[in-house]
C-alpha cells in the first residue's frame, strides 16, 4: 500500500459547476485504505455569483483557503487528495511545492490541459484553470495563482481536448505532452517523463479514461485510455519514482458504471488495502 501522511477529501463542485462531483470525494474515500490521517476539507455548500468571468468564484476561493489552511496545520510531505473537481489541486500541489521546490514534478494525467485563465476560458469554470494557476502567478489575479511550478516541472499525459489558448500556451512554453496513443501503446513511457530524483505528484482526472470504460466523470471525452493501459502506467511509475502526492478528481458516482474499473486504477496507485498474507 502507498503510505502517506495525510488524506484530504475535498468535496468541491463549484469549480466544475457540476454538483454531481461533490459526492465523488466520499465514495473514493470509502474505496481507499486510509493514510496516517484523514480530513474532510470544509467547503461551501452552495454556489455563488459569477464574478470576473469565473462561475462560483467566491465559493472556489473560500474552498481554496480552507484547503490551504488544513494543509498548513498538518504539513504533510506525502499527500492524497480526493475531489471534487480539478480546482482542488491548486492548494495540494502548491503545498508540496513548498516542501520539495524544484524537485517536485507534476504529471497531469487528464483529457484536458486545465491551462486556461479566467480571461481565456470559454466556460468560466475554474476546473479548466488549475494547472495554469500553478504555473503562472499573474494569471490575471481573478483566482489564487500560486505560480509555484516552472514548465520544466510539468508533463501532460492523455490530453486530447485543448482550447486554442491552451494550445498556444503549451507551445509557447514547450510543455511536454504525451498523448493517449503513445501512452496506450507503451504504458511505461510515463516513467520517462519525471527526471531522476524527482518527487512526483500525480494528478489524475478520471476523464483520461475512455468513456466506454468509465462514463462516470464530469466531462467524458472520447479517445481515452483503457483501464489496463492506465493501471500499467501507474504501476510502472511507482516502481521507478518517488511518488509524494496523488490527486484523483471529477468522479461522478451517481452515473451507471463498472466500479471494478475504478478499483483497478486505485490498486495501481497502491491505495487499496493490501490482501491478507
């Protein structure tokens, strides 16, 4: 089993403007073996007005601050984050960047780049912005933007649905991108992305899986990975690198699906209880 100091369950839905993902944190928590300590971050129950182009901006900011405060009290060095929507990753990654600095390497495994700003986002939903907020401290000031990562500390895997502004940003900053075809054909390619000695954070939006395998996500996107390819990738990654953080997001447990697919992925992360010997 993957050992960590703290699990944070963050039932935030406002970043996706989809209340269904709120329940994902608790269900994922029930499917995983607890770490040394487990805390549910208090997040707003309802939505808020659209401000400065961001849906539910006040609720998203309040949830970020509550999440940051929990991490500040517990000071984990190995962290599991269960969402909720992808915007929950801003506080978690920023916290670990404070510990590991340039050693931190973030694998963003997601159908989407999450590289928009409030100004560039077509939808105004904060779950399309977290990676940009982590990379760009002056991402127009509308949302908390820690700016704690450099482009060399990030690789995107499984991405296949980028907005024009995200494509431009990725090209301009020469971000590493590993598409589904390459990763599916050779799952061990994931191990080649972090440099030797890296402290790796894995962001997993479950929409990286093809909807035919797991339709229970907020934004299902065709052309995704098979569960087997994803599980093999994660198993190889854990065998070759020090994983200091994992975040799993965008699960919609209310939709009909085969939960065994999810269990296969959690097993690959080492998040299930070890079988008795």
